[in-house]
C-alpha cells in the first residue's frame, strides 16, 4: 500500500542556527488561509504526498507552473529543496525568517523549501515567503533524495493515511465486534461507509474495500454479524442467525456510527457483499432518511429461491441444516417463505449501485438484473468474467465504479 501523507516540496538556499520555537502557531504569519480547496499531489518514489497551499500570489504562481518533475536538493540537514524553472512573484512585506516543522517556503532566488527538521536551526539565513503547510509525514525528506513529480490535486484524488481500531456496537444486550478505518486528517465531518460481509464471512472479508474507502477520506467500518460465521467475534450462534437478525445487527451498527462526533450523519453509505448485500438493501429500505447511498456487490436476492428449492415449504425445514460450509438453524430458512426481497428492498427510493459478475455460480446475475428493475433508480454494472467475489483487476474495476458513486452522492 502506498504511504499517504500531506506535503509539498522544496528548499531554500542557506539556513541558519539553533532550535525552533515550539510555541509558534502552525499557521504562517502571512498567507494563513488555505488556497481554496487546492492541494498538491507529490509522487516521491513509491510515496504519494499531499499538501495544502496558502492563499497568496506566490502560492498561486507556483501552482500555475504545475505539473513539474524536478530533482530534490539537500540543504544543511534542515530542508529539502526544488529549484524552479522561473522566479515567482512575492510581497516583500510578507518575507520572514521564521518557520515551523513542515512549513513550506519560497526563497526569491527561485527555490521552494520544505522544512523537515525543527531542532537544527531557529531561523533561516535568508528571507522566505510561506506558501503552504505539511500536515504530516515530513520525516520522509530526511532520507529521500530522488526526483519528485508535483501536480495539482482534484478533491477526489486526495489520498489519506488511516488508523485502524476496534469498535463495538450492541443489540438486544449482545455485543457486535467491528473494526474502524479512520482517515487521518479528513476533518471533523467525515462521510462513512458501513461494510457488511456475506454468508460465513467476517469483519476481515471486506477489509481491502474498507482500506480503499479510508484512503479516499471515508470512515469505514467492518464488523461481524452475530452468528455470521463459526469464528465470529460478535456474540451469537450460527444456529440463531438469519438475514433478519443480521438486519437488526446492521441497524445497530448504523446507530453506533451515527453517534460518532466525527461522522457526517447526512453522508452514511451501506456497502454489502453477497448476503451482506441483501441485508444492506433491507436495512436501507427501513432507514430511508438515514442512508445516503447503497452499494451492493453480487447481492443474494436469490436466497428465497434457494430456500424453496431446498425445502419447498417452511414446515420441511429441520432444526439444523449443514448449509455450504457451516451449520445454521431452522430460523435461517423458515422466515424466507412468504418473504419477497425484491419488493422489500425496492422501498428504498434513492439511487443504488449494483455490481455483479457474469460468471457468478452462487448468486445468478439474473437476481441483480431483477433487483435493478424493481428499484426506482439503480446503476447495474456487470463485471465480465468475474465470479462470486472480485479480486485483482475485477476488484480494481469495481472500486472505480464505487468511488465514482461515492463522490457523486457525498
């Protein structure tokens, strides 16, 4: 996974002596407001970096030069520099010799500087114009001495580091275990994606999707359904599990995520694979006003047909059934008779994204095609050659559809 940081690049020619003022505000003395929503993307080897530019003439002129691919220059163990192809305009009144860790400056001699060490010198020898601020990861430049490519960043292209943590929800006195992926530096009002695993899966099943969403600025939460698999870390038994208990679990998780201070409650999405896709569709229909969008990957709308094919009637369902790779109880099947998942899910009137492989041997593509017809508004994309579950280039294609949907509906 490529490292995500926030940064710009640069250097100044000569710097001077002895420790930074820790009490100095992070924002520069001049040009303190961010340059709109404009950011910089820097590729340094295998590392992707992001930086916010300030609102001054020098910063704007620098951005007008982009894209640039240039070598970096070491400056006295304090900063890394890039020599620009032309001089930039600047306001003499804004020149300063003060800096803080991660600050970005322009030296009127034609260099951009990024300060990665705040313990070596107290001030620069020459005056600089502050044009940006590194959010984190400035230590990269202590060792990196290669070429960098700097481009403007569209908001949807920004890449974040993320933190992974355990987080619990509860339903009817039972505990639901989950993992949160929180993008670092995404702000105090993040959109959220809640990911539901399929039959026999667990909180790790959709971890790669959760990581992708977090890298793009979405709080992502994966969890274990109660009794969702023999190794589930949530309470409950597979004998007691059904799509209806899983719907209860998902609603409890939605409530928990809504309670988090950093989440934008108007931008919560449900994402589900296979049985988790069907459960997400069911929950979204009941939480019409609370769910911003729904993303279904090979959703198991065929589950009722499967039950009827196996038992023909509810009274024929035994107390336990060895189904696929685990044992479930009568509750898993008996309430499916008389249930119409298509009509139920179609109560959700916002646009739905459905992805399905044309070689799925577990849930037929026709089930998603039928669901798309029932919904008021649905995008159905068929992944050619994909089976039940996406990997490799199939997953990359799926993620491109999903990220576009998230951007359009956030």
